[in-house]
C-alpha cells in the first residue's frame, strides 16, 4: 500500500512525503535540482518525519549545494574550445579530424579529444560522443549494481541506459529491471551511485510490500 505524496515545509525546505508499507524511513535528495523526498512507514507521523528531516538538514544542504555547482550545459555545437563534462569534471573539447574510425580520448585532466572523420557534421560528432558516454556507463554501472545488490539483499533481472528528458532513472519492479539516464555519465560518480541505489530500493520496497500482504 502506498499513499499519495504530500508536502511538508521543514526549515524552509519543501519535503515531499509518501507513506508506504515499509519498515524504515528513507530520505533522499534528488538531482538535478536537489528536491527532497521522504518515504516513510505508514505508521510514522508527520511530526516524526519533521524530526528526521531536521536531523539531516546539514546533509541535505550539502547535497543540494553539490547539485547546484554542476553547471548546466547550453546547446552544443561539438567544436574545439567547448566545455563538456565527464563524471562531474569539466573538459575542454579538442576536435581532431583524421582518417580512421571516430574515437574519444581523455587526453589529460582538462582536455577531451574528439577524433572524427574529415567533414563530419555536428550530428555525427554528437552521436560519437554519446556512444562513448554509453560505453563508459556500461563499465561503471555493473560494479555499483553488484555492490548494492549485496548490501540491500535484492537482485535485478536486467538494467539499461537510455536518454530521458525528465527523469534520471526508472524501475520496472514487476520485471525487476532498472533504467539509467545517459546524462549521468556527465555527473559526479556519487550521483550515479545514488541513482543506482535509489532504483534498487524500489525492488526492496516491492519485496517488503509483498511480504507484508501475505
């Protein structure tokens, strides 16, 4: 059983509260804008939720500040000199035209080299960079899933990466499959790990709800 979310104001913060058939209260700060959400057991009162949030106010502010520091990208043209992000770090793009297959190379801590075929347009350069981001995420995500499956006692049937306009991740609890937004390749590693944990938690909540209904 899950109730519709309602909003509390705590210390000047808007906190979305949703009650579920779970045992423990879970507080999250969500990228990209740092919205605060609490999943609370059905029997926990608003007063108890307020106390829990007050106890985490400094942590919440730190998380929101970290999200705020992540600069928003303007429309990209994929030309040398642009700023592009990978794992929260800003890189200067260096477009290098050469024969052979296109590739992306992290040249150093400040430069991202985009090796393209002569004459490639913006669309082709963008597709190359997006493919590179996808490959990097496919390397980074499996260790996180393995780590947190063991910690939470859940198991996914599968996971995937796709571009999403309004969400950072999603979970199909019935199919036990999670999806992660491709844009997470640009965010700090802790954001990626946070989203993996958050989506896995949907499986945990489903398991607990099913057990309580038997």
